[in-house]
């Protein structure tokens, strides 16, 4: 298996990506190859200064790489061989089996749409996160950052994608799908939420259980799949991280709250595209990078993308 990583992506690149790759290499099967995409001179200079042996890693050189604030579409047109897009091209051509990055999320989406391409029928891909219930049972929430704006038909399709993920990962036969909103009543929400509710109500594609309010996400186990646009979902995700950080500073953490520590998961797969690709948090340190690479390995190893394709075809 060959896993590509964007060494230049993330707030702490290239150091966190290089050191995280070294940690991942120790955890993964010996026959797993990790391929670096980035500026060879920068990579070798960092490794030399920090006495790191990276001789086991293949380096695909490019002197083009994106900053976190670069405009994704302009970058796609002006820097087609940047580390993100070059990695995606090699994934598309099956030179690697999976690709991951903690870099520019917008660029990852552009490449997912233009290079990897969505599974036929998928309007917009999404990324998801686990919502752990304090009483037990895990829910999946999507989107959590890939599409800040989403039309009602896209949100409707997230209900389908989320149901597939819930069945595949959590073995829930008939997952309950809810729309995240400011109230449970049908008439609550903005125009997009109201239109989406009407699409989801009495549909034949998934088990819609109505609106769900944010104050019940972690406590009441009312839904197995929570649907929202990437703007709202990312705020929910980062608010959960904020509570984890707050509790950590007071030395109150336990097993439940550790499930909100992004470092333990590293990244989330892009759902609805043709090949395995994982997006990590921009502030990823070496532990988070290690887990992002391991997550990519697991997505490839379990055949998640092929299972999604098969489920969508059905």
C-alpha cells in the first residue's frame, strides 16, 4: 500500500508532517509506503537540522505549495503542480492508494471535484465527524467543513451519504436522520433549512426523524445522522474542541471527553468521491498527522470508498 501525504500542508509544516510520518511508519505494516509530496530541499533541510532519518520515504518534489489562506480556484489554475494537486493527480492515476493533507481545505475540495471527481450522482462531497453520545451510541454529523454553503438538494443527499456511513461504520440498520436547526418545529430555521425539511419529509431514501437542536446533540441520542452545511458543522466541531481544551486546562478530562480530542483521530475521509482521501486539521501536530495517515490506511484497508459506491448504486 502506498499512502501520499502533503508535507507542505498545515500550520506546522513541514516539521509536523515529517515527524508525524515517522511515527506512523512505526505503527503501520512494514510493507506500507509513505510518499512525501513537497519541496525536497525544504524536507531534507528540516530532516538534517533535526537529525531525522527519512531514507525510507519517497519524495515527489514540487516547489509549488499552498498557504492556508490561498484562494483554492486561483491556486488550481496558477499552481497546478502544488503538493496538494500533484498528490491528487497521482491518486487519480493510481500511483498511490490514498492521499492525505492537513493543508488548505478549499484546495482539497477543488481537487476532489476536478481531479478525483465525485462518484456519479453525488452533487457535492462532504466530510463527517463522530458525535459521541454521553449515554452511549455514536452519531455522524456532516458536513463539517468542506462546503460552507449548501443547497437543499445537497443537504438532502448528505442524509443519504450519512445513512450509508452509519450503516457501514456503526452497523445501524435503519439510521435516524435529523436536520440540525434552531428548533424542532417544521417552520423553524432559515430558507435553506425550511426547504430542506420539505425535501426530507416523507422521503423514500432514508429515515428522516425531523429537526434536531444543538443542545441535544451530545445528550439525548435523538439521531444517528445529523445533517448541516459545512459552515455550521465546522462551528459545532470546533466548539466541541474548545470545550475539550477548556476541560483539559482544569484537569477534568476523562474517556468521554478524550473523544473530542482531534489529535486522536487525525482526519476525516472525504465522502462521495472516487478515491480515498483524508483531510486533517490545519493545526495538526505530529500526533495528529500520525493518526491522519493511519486513518488513511484504514479507509483504504476497509474498502470504504468502494462500499460507498456500491451502496449508492443500490
